[in-house]
């Protein structure tokens, strides 16, 4: 697995800031599972479809 870059819209960024301030582990886990993981998985699938050559 290589590096993955994801984009967060304004609402996601605000939610992430709130999580950092509140240090709420349940909200953090939900954010990762609902917002981050699907984007990472999508990029990984795209890499499998279009592998780059070295």
C-alpha cells in the first residue's frame, strides 16, 4: 500500500476539527469509518484497476 490522498469538504473539515477539540473517541471512529475509510478504499481500488509502471 502506498500513500493515499483524500479530500475533505468543508463540513468534513469542521467535523474533524470538532473531534480534535472534543477528543471524542466514538465520534472519531465514526468519522474514520464513514468518511475516511471509503475514500481510501476507493483509491486503492482505482490503483488496482490502473497500476502505474516503474
